[in-house]
C-alpha cells in the first residue's frame, strides 16, 4: 500500500516477475488507486520478456598462440585457430596507455598472422585478439632493437 499523499520518487517502486522456467512474454498491468475510491486510479502496463540464457563456449575453443619472436624487432607472428570464421576478428597492438598502434584483420579460420612492428619504439606493449570488438585474449609484447 502506497499512501495517496506519498511523494516517493517513481524509481523506488519495483515490480518483479518470476517466470518459473516459462519462456515468452507476460504482460502485467499495475493499478494504483485510493482504497476508498477504486474508480479513481492510474495504471501502467509492463511486458516481461523471458528468453533462454546461453554461455559463450566458443571462446573456450580458440587457440591463439603467443607472439613470436618476443622480443620482436621488425615483425611479429601469431598462430591461431578459431572455432569458426568471424566477420570482425583482428589482432591489435596497444601501448601502455591503451592507444591502438597497429592492427591486422583475421580473414581465415586458422593460420598465421604477420604484423609489422618496425614503426614502434623499443618498449613494452600489449597485443589483443578482438572478436566482434570484444577482447578475447591479451598478452605482453616487447619491442627491442
């Protein structure tokens, strides 16, 4: 029961639906009224959509080798084997501030990537395998001349 004179912000009200394993859309209407005047009311409708959850197990099947040589001087290589071909897969090299300095798109399901690094100064960097702009693997790369 919410008193008629209550000025509590709307975000403090919460409604919950427990689907008990049933999938689909359930529509609930919440009605607020004064107990002595049930015809004087306000209402709103909420649709609860219940869908199955899944776990991204494809990440467990990714084989992405360490960069070699590491330390590198002019070119670095990566061996990889992905469970499927992705439209947006790439390897990126970042500096310690997180700025992207080099990248190579992955177009095959498996193979070897060659990435030139001669433009990078000596130092410590990170490389990441990104799939659909999600960081899947990150490791350290050292550039030494």
